[in-house]
C-alpha cells in the first residue's frame, strides 16, 4: 500500500511504531517456539523429545498412516509411478533411512538455534527484560523472515510425518482487510 502511494513516502513515527510492533511481536513468537524451559510447550522441546525417541516418525509408522486400499487405489488412478509411500518418506527423512537419526534431529535443533538465536536474544534482553547488556546488533527483517520460514518448514515437515497431511501457512482473509485504509482516519475539520 505504501509503495503504491507516493504521498506516503515520507518519514513517519507511525511507520516506526508499526516496524517496532512487528519485530517485537515476531521476536516474542519466535522466542516462545525456541524456549527450552520444562514448563514450556515449544517446537524446540518437541524436537528434543523426538530426539529421545525418533521412532515416533519411523518409516513403518509413516506407512501405517496410509491404511486401506482406498488410498492405494486413488494413487493408482492418479497414475503415480513407483513406491509413493517410501519415495515420500525418503524425501522427508532421507533415502533408505528407517527413521531420523539422533544426529539428524540434533542438526535441526542446531539449525533452529542458529537461525533464531539473534532474535531470541533480542526478545530476552530488549523486549522481555530490558537488560542493560542488550545486544549491539539487532535482528533485521530478513533474519526474522528467515526464522519464520525455517519454523514453517519444520512444522510442515513434521505434520506430514505425523499425520500424512500437508498444510499451507498462507493467511487467507475472509473479509476485505484493506477496507480500513480506504477511509480517512483523521476527520477533516
């Protein structure tokens, strides 16, 4: 909206506020998904639990999600060649693997920490606790976007492994969310 309207191309406290609210909100959300506290429910803790028992996403368990001849018949009707179930599992976990290894899951935990570390530190030291030792290098929009994308990819992958169901993380508004911007916010006097 802003890029399409050159009248809006000027410095504004409102833009700073929107940016701060976005970064703060996303940083706290990312922080929540990477929390390792035993009282927390987070994606990080989920991966740690899975690391303790990777058989929860084994090839055998994945195959059991496709029960009945109905699914097999539907795949034949679609003329899918090859061993769909094993090919899909190979794509999700690794060719020929019977389940993810502890090292595979540890690598995901390490990647999650690497992608979200700067944002989590910002959330802890600046937003949540206003620590005097706050980080000098603040997260960039691209780093927040990368962290969100990484978490989305993990959620999609594990949803497939646990439920054999794909999902979209796209937001679909069922109303005209831009309508509020088509009316003047400050009435003319």
